[in-house]
C-alpha cells in the first residue's frame, strides 16, 4: 500500500485499452497509443481521497463503514467517488455486496441491491458509544384491595398508585463489521420508581382485606407505597435490509424488583412484600429510519422476546412491636418483554451527536409485590407466589453519541 498526494489515475494498457482501478470496466481509446484522440466518458469510479492508502487493482470490497449523517459529501469535506478501503462519497458505486454503502449504524442509505451510494457518506468510524439519561415512570397498576371501611367501600387499593419519574443511566456500544453488519450491546438501570396512595378518613376504622393472616386492629389511617427498579443488559447482531430497515437478533437479561408496604399509621403496624424477577432469553427486533433531513434524523426501534423468569417473593409484618417473618416462595415461569421507542439524532459535528427519544417497556408474566400479600400464612410459616402480573413503564431519554 502506498500513498498519493492528489488523485490516482489509471494508465492506458498496451494495445490502446484502458482499465479502471477497480477493474470494473474497459474502454477502447481512439488512436494507436501514441496519438490518443479521445476517450469515452466513464463514471467516476476511481477517485481516491488525498492522503489515503491506494488499494490494489480490483480490491474494492464491502469491508468498510461509511458512518454518519446522510448529507452531501461536500458538507463533510468528502469527494464524490469511491475512496480507499471502500469509503464512499457521492453517487459512486463501491464494493461487491448489494447495498455496498449501507451503514451498519443506519445513517447512510443506499439503493437495494445496486451498490449505489446516495447523497454521500461520512467514512471512517468503526465504533459508536451512546450515553443517555433514561427517565421512566410506571403505569397500569392492577386493582388489589387492601383495606375496606365501615361503609363497605374499598378504602385503600394498590391500583390507585401514581408514581413519580425516576432517572438512571443507559450506555450503548456498537462495533461495525462492515457490509451493513454490526454488533451492539447496551445496559440501563433505573431505580426509585416510586409512588403512594392513602386512605382519606372516610369509613374509618378500616378492616384489612387479604393482608395475610395478621389481625391488624384499630386502623384509623393507612398508606400504601411501592418502589420499583428495572435493569437490562443486551447483546445483538444487526444487519441492514434496503434503505430504511436494520434487523436485530440477540440475547437479553431483564430484572424487575419491587417493594410494597402498607403502613397503619396510628398503631405503627405494617406489612411489607418484596419481589424479584430475573428474565433471561432471546429477542428479535428492528430499527426504522422514516425521516431524514441530513444532519437530523428521526426513527423508531422495536424489540420483543420470550424469556424464562426466575421469580421470588418475601414478606414481613410488624404487629404491636412484634416481628413476623420473613417468609416467602419462589417459582420459575415464562415471561414476555417488549420495548418500543421513537428517537431523534442531531449531528453537531463529524463525531458528536445529540440524541433524544421516548420509550415504552412492557413486562408480562412477572411477580408484583401487592399480589403477594394474601399468599402468606404466618401461623404456619408458609407462603406461595403468583407470577402472572404485568408492568408497563414509559418515559424519555436524552444524551450524546460519539463515533470514531
């Protein structure tokens, strides 16, 4: 491999023939080799960037990664044509694999099967790191009566909780494999997703409903609180199809933990349940790009899978200063986890972008804390577990992305 200062120009061969650097065409010159009159116009297929390594004859391949926003090549300082190592600018054809200029990260689109790169690519990067703040809150609490009043009405229900938003980090790392393929991994952890609901004084004193076999008495006021945490780690293989779709297939781990407490305020009694769910399994998904304005793109992502769930519950109670428990149970079940998101990326320069999005997460077939209260018998010291509830989370994210 050598280096050139300006433009690599192929030379005429003996007999008046002329071949391009990539061996992609042969033209016959008018003349005998000494007095060349003219040469038919040919597409610009042999342009090499200044200071770039000169590839060998016919060596252009799909082993490259022209990442970055879809923009005119000139806006990134590129030159239309096919650069060294398969880097692509402008409308030139590069490589031997279908959408030769297809970007594994989804930021440079090419025509299906033709190898033509449209609107220019920003070449060079192999790695991507994404760092976001992920803010989530919880919806869809199932109804679970906890206390009733003297009027026969439900005075405290776990389904009345409204949670506040909680924030945590989300980190992503991607490595391009070339030819529209990549490996991606990500991790996030959001804890402190908490909320509460309380009695309003109507119908007091209250009677427990399904709070184990504990005889709570003289309940003039009570409050139910819940606190949840979600963690996730995933590793995916991704590949491009056409101009706007990136398919995903991989493995994922998801953990959902929750603590729920009923506090009887006047008598300082309480009962508390803890649940944990560890989900392991495979997932499929895709990323779509449906709006592209050059340095600003908008897209969506969807992932879903069937998981094995190892779940547990543990419950304790405090009555008149006496501690009961902990007692608990565990079970293995089948669960579902899905993720849908809408995202936007704004490139600030050649290597840094600002990201923002809105995200939805759905867990089905998990153990939630409020469901476990009726399943404990402190007299016999036994407990069971229910693993059939759903958890729905939503929220927004914002952060930065860098590439090199």
